[in-house]
C-alpha cells in the first residue's frame, strides 16, 4: 500500500513539474527562439525581412520597415505588448486596410510553426 502511494505521489509530482516546465518554455521561447519576419504592404505584397531572435525584435523590425516606407498605423500590433506576450496572428488583428505583418516562430523542422503578432 505504501509503495502504491509513493508511485502515485511520484507520478503527480512528475506531471506538475512537466506542466510548469512547459509553460516556462513557452514564455522564454518568445524571446529566445528565432522568428521569420514577414511584412505586408497595404496592397498585400509580402516582403520577407529576415530572421530575428524573439518577438520584440520582430515587432521592432516591422515598425522600422513601416516608418521607412512612410506607412501610418500599427499593422495590427497589440496596443501595449508585453515582452513575452503571445498573440496569434488571425483575422481579428490583421492591421485593417493598411500594412500588417506576422512573426513566424521558426523551428528546426518548420519555418512557421506558429504565426504571431
């Protein structure tokens, strides 16, 4: 009985540790992983801006590009993005009729694991 309880207890601790680690990895990943940066003009032309490390640098790259081209607006960027905030690029935040962008979370096997804003 004691052995069975210890096994169950160990399994619960392992599960909790794995869950916490998974959440921490997601938060760290947004700033530590490589991102492919895509910029879209108001006409819908896609421009690949390259690879950066982290969501903050991706956002900076597209804002710099928009300023260089004298485009107004924020491209659907979150109002006050937190450094580790994950915002999926979807219909609700495409940037409206102006320019827009997305940051593609790059992995070893996938050039765009997830589109982020």
